[in-house]
């Protein structure tokens, strides 16, 4: 654990750097294998995910997860989860997704010739659906994608890749924390767009392994905000959000997510479509073309400052690329 005296002085915090035991012979997230639950090397699947750019824009550091191989942070989580399932002898996979996870899973399953059936909402963006169909996996449109995927997996003896259901779902996301610490040293606030909360749990676990936890800012939309609404009621509901990937109305990780945010001293932010549009315009003007979910988290940074939060060294996750 880090010394409390180190954490109590901003000057020391900003200068403190972390040296990790990295295996440069391995690809992607597996360079940090020393800090992940062990897997035999022959099962480690990678598309060289991770090591995403961290760029400063104003007073915030943007973690460009939209530059991952298939375009989102889902690459990290599914690189580990599919590798783990593969190591357990699983040959058939099933997944419900709003789009990004399905695209990532399709590419990682291809690496090991694993079959994959994905269930997605008919409301999936046309760009994501087109990208998914290019992979050749079986795509089933369903208004009840989560429950239908679970039923299908049980009937077909297929492994359900829904990350929030598996203890190893958050595992690969820890590597975002390791990279941030390695590149930036101590950071004090981190803003994350949240759906099921799997990535937030993974990031938090990664930081905690290194002995501390920055303030976690859980960011959701005015249309779907079951977790963020536990922290604030100062918003007006909207029927539909521009951040269409943040769809989880329930999650098995609810209590863990809420406990992590509270124990970190962080909070939840609920962001409107107008705030997303303003943030996305500002990002575009800086030459950054990213998803509405990333813009939502960036908008939360501005909202936090406007509400009087004294933010320290801050990181905002841009979680996926923009699709038409």
C-alpha cells in the first residue's frame, strides 16, 4: 500500500511514478500478466489492445480507448474473458450487446476459431450493425437481447460472455489503471461512462492493487441512470439518450459499483443530450472524434467544475469510437 504521507501532499502525488513488471514479449493486456489472474500463454488472445494514448485537453487527461483495435475499451475486457473461457475448454460463445462488445467479441473469437452468437437490439446503430455483420458471426436482433441470450446459452450449452455475470469480466479493464499510473503517476479523479459497471469495477480493482483509489465519477444519461441517480436528483428525465450504448437498467454489479464510488469519495453525474452535444462539439474542435458515451463523460467533467468540485489531476475515459 502507498504511504499515507505521500498521498497527502499534491506535489509528491504529481511526481510519484509507478514501475510495473511488464513482459514486453507478450502482446496487449498480457504485458501486465504479473498483475492479472494467471492463464497459460497458449490461451492468451490479443489484437494488441491497450497502450492507448493519453492526451491533455484543458485541465483533463483524455484516455483514448476509442483507438483500441476494434474501436472501444471492450477489447480489454473481452481479450481476458474470452481467453479465460477458451482456457476452460469452451468452444461456443453467446453475448448480448449494444454493439461495441459484440464487435470486440467477434474479433477475439475469430483468433481461436470459436463460434459466437450475438443478440443485439433492433435499435442498434446502423454503423455498428454493419461492422458486426462484416465479421460473419451469427447476429440475432431481439427486443429482449439480454434474456434471450441467457436462454440461448443455456439451451445450446454455450458460454454466456456477459461480463457482469462472470468474476473475470472486469479483469482486463484493470490494465487501464496500470497504464494511467505508469504514464501519469497518481491521479485524483477519474470520469467513466457506465452501463453495467464492469469497466468501472475493473479500473477500481486495478488502482486498488497499486494501493490507492482515485475519486470515481460514475457518468450516466438522463434516459438511463439507475446508478448515478443514487447520487443526484438534479436532472430532468429524457426518453432517449444520444449515448445509446449506456443501456443497462439493472446490473449484478450494482452494490459493488456503488460501494466503490462512495468509498473513493466520488459521485454520480447525470448528463443530458444537450450537454453531450456541447461536449462533442468541443471535442471535435480539438480534432477528437469519439462516441457520445465518451462525450458524456467529458461533459461530466465540466459539470463537476461548474458545481464547485475542486478536481485534482483528472482522467476522462473516451470509451469508444463514433459510428454513424
